[in-house]
C-alpha cells in the first residue's frame, strides 16, 4: 500500500457542454510532499481539484487514491478516506463558535469522544494561532482569521492529503508569512496540494510544482526545473510580476 | 349525450379554465421569474379581484355590462396597488430572504382572507355577466343516412365564456409584447438577469420589484374578474387557483413565460376533461402528486431547460 | 454552574412548572394546557427539522394526520386496542415521513417547501377521497372504550393532563438531548452551511433524511396522541392550515431553541382563544403575527431572549 504516490489521475477530463476545462490530465502526487498547482487564471486548477475531491463530477478519466480507484465515491466518502479540502472562497460555519467549527471537523473521525475532540480542537486552534478566540462566533472574525480557521478545520481532520485552494488570497503580507511557516511545519506530516497564485509562497513551501495551462499539464517537476522551463516562463512566469 | 359531443363540451369548459389559469399563473410566474419570490398570497389577490368586481358591479346600476367593464378596470388596479404597497412595506424590508418571504406572504394570505371574511362576509355572491347568449353547437356524424349534422341536447356554450377565452388571449398577447418589445419589458428582463448590474446601470430595482409584484397580483385579479360571472365571489375562492397556478408554473418550468402558458392550456384542458369523466378529487390528487414528482425528479419543469 | 447544567435546570423547571400548573390553575386553563402540551409536541417535532436542520416544510400536517389516522382507522376498521393502535399511528408517521423525505430531499429551498406542500395536499385529498372510511371533513369520534391506556381512562381530565405531560416531557427532554449530541450538532452544521458540512465528510443527505423521519415521527405521535386524548380524528388536521400552524408556533417561540415550541404554542393558543371571543376571523391574528414576526423578530421570543439576555440558553 505504501506506494510512492498517494494520489494519481489518468486522463482526467471535464467538459462543460463543448468546452473543455480540463483535458486528459495525468497527474501524480508524491506522498509526504508539498505540491503546488499553479497556472494563469482560467487554467482549470479549481476544476481539477474539484474533481479530485468529488465536488465536480469528471466527464471521463480516473482518480486513484492510495492505489484504489475512487471515481464512484461521492465527495463525503472521499473526505472520509482522509482527503481534507479548504474552499477558495472562505466557507466556515459563520453562525457557530470557532470551537464548534473545528469540533465538527474533528468529530467525524473522533466520534462522540468529547475529551479527544476538545483536545484536538485546542491543539489545532493553538497551531494556527486562534487559541484565545475559541469562543468567538466565526462570522465575527476578520477575513484573514477566517482563512486560518478554514485551515484549522482541515488540520483537525488529520488528513492524509490536504488540498488548499488559494489559501493566501486576500491575506495581509504578515499573515502570508505566518501561513508559509505553518505549511512548513506540516511538511512530512501530511501530503499537501496547494493551489497558489503567490509565487513567493510557492517557492518557499513547495517541493514539487505542476503547471496547468488551458486545462492541460504544461510542466511538472521540482521548483528548480520549473523555474528553468522555457515553456512555463513564456506561458506564466513571464507574464506575472509576482 | 354521446361520447364525442361530451368530449367537445368538456374541452370547451377546459378552455375556459385554461384561459383563467393562464392569467393567474402568469402573474405568479412573472413575480417568481423577475424577483425569485414565491408569493403564497397570490390566490388571495385573485379572490380580492373577484370581491372588488362584485362590489363595483353592485354599486353601479343599469346594464350589467357597465359595471363589468368598470370592474375590469378598477379591480386589477386596486389589487395591483395593494400588492405593490405590501411589497414596499413588508417584502422589501426583509430583503426578499426566501424563507422569510414565504412566511410573510403566508401571513399576508390570512390577513387578506380574514379581512374579507370580516367585511364581505362568508356568503358567495354572484356577478351578472355583461352578456350571456347560449350558443348551441352542432355535431357531425356518419350514420345510416350518411353524413349528418345535428344539435345534441345540452351541447352549448355561452357567448360570455367565448369572450373569456378571447380576452385571455388578448391580454396575454399584449403582455408578451410589453415584455419583449417595450422599454418597461427591457428593464424587467435586465432586473431578472442580474439585479446588481441592473442597479449599477441606474435601474431602480426596488421600484421595479414593487411594480412587478403589483403586476403579478393585478393579472390574478384580471383572471378573477373574468371568472366571477361564471363562479361567484367567495372569501375562500383563492385556494384552488393558488394551487393550480403553482402546479402550472412548476410544470411549465419556474419563471418561463411561454412554458407557463403551454402548461396552463395543458392543465386547464385536462382538468376540464378529467373532471367531467372522473371524480374531481381524484383528478386533484393525481395532479398534485404529478407536480410533486416533477419537482423532485425534473426540477427544471417539463419544458424548462437544464442549467449547468 | 456550566451552561449544560443551566439548560438542564431550565428544562426540568419547565416540566415542574407544568406539573404544578395542574393543581393551581382553574379547570378551564388546565384543559387548555393539556391541548397545548400535545400541540407543543407537534411543534417540537417541527422545530427539530426547521429550527435545527434548516429545512422548511409546508407539509407536516401529513405526518400529524398519518399518526392520527394510523391510530383512529386501525381502531375503527380493525378493532385494535389502544396500545397497538398507538404503535400503528407511530409506524404510519415513520413510513410516510421516510417516503416523503426520500422524495422531497431531492430538492432544496423553495422547491422543498412546495414539494412537501403538494404531498400534504395530496394526502389531504386522499383522506377526502376515501370518505367512506375516514368520513372526510366531518371526521369520526374515537370511542371512549378505546381510550384506555394501561388502565388509565384518558377521557378523564386528570389522566389526560398527566398523559399529555408525560408525552411532552419525554419529547422535550429527548430532543433537547439529541440536539446537543454529535448528530444534532451535525444537523446544525448542515443548517449553517451544507456544502461545508459535506466537505468535512458528512453524508448530508442521509443526515437530512434522518432528521425528516425523526421530525415526522414526533409530529405523528402528537397526531395520534391528539386523537387519543381528545377522542376525535378529522380531515381538518390534514389541511394546509395545520402545516402552517407549527411553522407559526416555532417562529413565534423561537426556531432552534428547545423551549421555543412550547412558548409559541402557548402564546398563539391564547391569542386565538381571546380573539375568537371578539371575531370569527381569528386567523387574521395569525396572519398579522406572522408578518410582524418576519419584520421585527425573525428569531422568535426565545430567540430574541437568547440573543439579548440568556446567551447560554439551549
């Protein structure tokens, strides 16, 4: 079971009507690494991870998690296998306390064991630096703190694969630095798939990079390889001042 | 009567039902289409139209046609203004939140219905039709004597019922032209597509909503004024039209205007035909179950298109 | 005192208050209270789905009627005794709510409301259609001989009051506990943000179906108890009006609060009771209350109290 790759896709394709958002994506995510998925706006990044975790049904192609084909599994069952997902647009339980938000994430695995859930919640909130706000209502938090809460909810699930969809979008510079530090403490603990626009974050966290362009894989490799790749420079890095 | 003439009679009655239903359902459909508001009080606006028609005609003496024409003008206007006011005072204040809108319009339903009960009373009251000539209809048959035409006893329709069908067609055509051709229609469609962008382009969305709500209620009132010489005004008469209008709008595809008309014809005709041959309760059971199933399995309606 | 101790105290206090009320209040109000408690059970069932799961049904009269007719018809047609008939009532509500839940949960939002409304309407018409068994709008009386449970004659005022109190207490405490359990918390999560709950790995459809069945079964038990305690089953209880009543009670009392349903029923009951002395158009009051509530107190009486004064209230 302990293959090199935790998740792979074969020929994964999504078409809306006649328009293809993703075309025949073959993708491999090495276990325990941090993979960044980059590409210009509209490259199909969110569609791709949407198909991984089951929010978006694939038109054709296969997704394998831990060697098993998970095409037929609905989203909630994929999450139960150990895939955690954070939304691109912050999506927390705005009417509930931080504690309850994270407890809901932890409780699916830990069940009715109140002590274990509470310990997990305290641990995770401390880790993202929200420990002293545990009784606040999530909707009252600042945007940056809601993003951190979102990450805490992912961590509370002890995921085997943690998918983060543009986690630093809308964060202040200092918050981005804290985020980078947080991700780096997770390195080796879990596998991370990061959709990210901020190249600084990518270069400081990712061990591997996959570049999507117009719904297809343009390049894949280590940050050094990607940096040196002429096609990537032309399509993406060259046009970005980040 | 033989089966053939009987069926023709049922179809004619069905066509009258369909005509009224098309008007009522169109009101509901426009309100839902433009505002995304489910107006549960729609049936009460219908009832109010009928009651006002009775009131106007009973005030005016002389030939019944004078009162009727006045009612046809006054009732929809009054009802429309009342609905627009209700929109401004209630629905706008709760920002058209879907759950709260439903609850508020349920409240409105009882307020209108019970106020009518207190003032108009619990009795059903008739309105004289402006004209009411009985027109006997012929039937054709190939018998022993070859092709023959005769007038079966009971196969007839009144001139007033024919007028109702024509009037409904006329009003709906006019409405269609207004929505597709005029500036008012353009503003309505823009608001329907994207109210925020419309607002940014200077469309007074609040006022559009207010008058669309009024228009929807006014259409129900027109239907009611037309029906009241056939059916009598009663404070509980809004219940069945509400249900039928809901059914029509859903079958036609929520918010689709041509779909609504086609569904109204389908449902009105089959209601007329089924009620002649089967128990009306059974017909209603089947109709409500069909609607529930359509919503559950084909939420875009029978004629609506799938959205992504 | 922790919050959960406080809320436990509150629940037991409410039950104690209802217990004492029997000895203190005049007969007329004691009679009213037994009716109020049974209707509050109905409201508790409704609140479980609307207040905690966030699903607004306009068809709960169908579940109430399923319980009522399950009990009444099995007595009328098959001569069942009280206890088995009560079980039939419960079972019919459970089955009906499972089927309706399965179908209606394919939709959401406004469509959910309309689908539940349509099914309930079809149910009401079906009761009328089989008028030779159900006696339609007129309804039928449950014989006094059939209203004896465990040796208690439920047509007796005292027995009726305490039977209603026991039923109310059981449902009140059970639901209060259930909404604090992991299952109940997940329902609240679904109410707050269904997509997020799904993407935390919860099977939201299965959770919602369970919520519909629990809610519908409680409503059905209330319907069966109503027929049993007050000796009558009629199609009126299957009308749209009886689907709207629990919504009204819960909104008035406070959706998503444990004591809201009881408060709402008491308030509405006496409001209608007082106004029906003045006018026959008492539903006018209900309409005005509904509109005022949506405008000024969307969280209901208990909800506003919780927001302003007792933040710990369950």
